């Protein structure tokens, strides 16, 4: 069994080794390069992605053709396309690797079938859904309750890895500001 896989799934203390082996039969570990597209907007994607190493970016294309970064994820975080997983609909965002990454793809359709006879697997899925839901709730609060400078400070304090590793144009987009505004905020804070 892959050690990357074991290291990631050991955080779920309620899973037995047998449960982890069952889940491992549903996954594949994939290495991707910077710029690789994991899934494109409009495609169906029935996998939950767990990031062992690297950084992913979810983005949408705005009406004027510009890319808008809506989500960033690094080691220990998860990603995926809830539209496909929950509603059997195409992805509404594109997921791209920003760095060389090692990803675990978990087939959710197969997990659902196994969970019919093994409720602990359903608990595992629910725990991951709770994490995703809270990510969304926190993202909405982040965008609606904070000023651009407060958003930058929160990212700097909570996810310093984004400040160090995400290209500035993507970071600015994630913060819902322009790269020029991001530069000004950073300059103001260093004075």
C-alpha cells in the first residue's frame, strides 16, 4: 500500500486498516506537473482529490474572458467537483496544478457502492463533505465580510504557503483584487 496514501488516511482515526485497504482499492495516485489540467469546466469528474504534495488552483472564466481563481489547495487539503459528485453535472470550474504535485484520486461512485455494506465508509465520506462545506462557508465569509487588506492579512496569517508559492496574479484573483492592488497592499504593510 502506498505510504503517501497511508499517511493521508491515518488522520481518520475511526478507519480500521481493513477500511483503509478497501478505500485504497478505489484510489489511484497520480503525479502531475505545473500547468497540467486535472479537470476542465464542463467535464464530469467523479473523484475526490487529496493533495499529498503540491498546489492546485480552481478557476472560472469570467464573461470578459479573464480567469478568476476561486479556490487554492495545498498539501493536506482536498479538492474536486461537487457538481459532478452530488448532482451528476459537469464541473463549473477548471482545476489546474500550480506545482509538481502528488494527488490521490478517490472514486466517489465506487465508494458509495462499498458504503452500502460498510457504514464507516459513509462516515468517512461525510467527514470529507463537512470539510468541503466549511471551506465554502469560510470562503463566502472571507469575500463578504473582509476588506481587501483584511483578506490579504488573513491569507498571510492562515495560509502563508499561498503567499510564498502562488503566483501573484493568481493570489490577487483569489483575493478578488487586481495585481496592482495586491502590490499596493503589500507595500503599505511593509512600511
